C-alpha cells in the first residue's frame, strides 16, 4: 500500500520521475510476462494434462498457439519505454506518441482477435475445456478495453500535439 501511495505521489511530482516510474513498470511487466508465458502457462497446462482435462498434444498445441500473443505485448512495452523517455524530456504531446498509442490500439485489437479466434477453434475442436475458453474471454474483453482506451488516448494526444504546434508557431 505504501508503494502505491508513493507511486501516485510521484506521479504529481515531475516528468522525469514519472518517466522513471513508467520505465520501472515496463521492466516489471516484461518480467511478469516472461514468467506468465514460460512458467505459469506450462505449469497450468501440465496440471490440466495430469487431471485429464486436456491431452498432452492439445496442451502443447495450445501453448504453441499462445506464444505468438507475447509479440504484441512486448511491442507495446517498447512503445511505452519510448513514450516514457519522451515524457522525461517534456515531450509528452507529440505526433510520435499519438502514433505509438495508435499502434498500441492496433496491436491490442490484433492480439485480441487472434486470441479469440484461436481459443474458439480449440474449444470447438474439443481440445480445450470450457473453463479455459471462458477465462480467455475475460482476457479478450480486457484486450478490447485496452485497445479502445489506447485509441481514445491517441486521438487526444494527436489533438494536443496539434494545439501545441499551433501555439509554438505563434511564438
């Protein structure tokens, strides 16, 4: 709780500190992603095989299907890292950041679509149980929410960048 309070206190301080916090978050998310993809998911798959819920072949196929979903996630983290650098340089509202947010939205939608279609295919082929399908539907919902939020932020950052450029042209 103290870390969360400090984080929000740091958010109101200055851009340099916010930039550092965002970079720390990006590194933490990258680490968590590695653990999720290459430790947690295989362990859950092995448990499902041991419990007779999935066959070993289906579990490996599902894992192979999931691994490519990491690519857009790590692209988003790279864009976050770059945007954090811009924030630290007092360049938050730029066309580059608007494009990064737009790309984030596209990456989220692409990843979400791939995850939904693949998850549905595994479910319909009876290679994946209903609980896995339902669980991933929550992930798909979250991906759609993130895509919409990133698209809205992209629009707002683009408009703010235009206003900033207009103001600078008058000076």
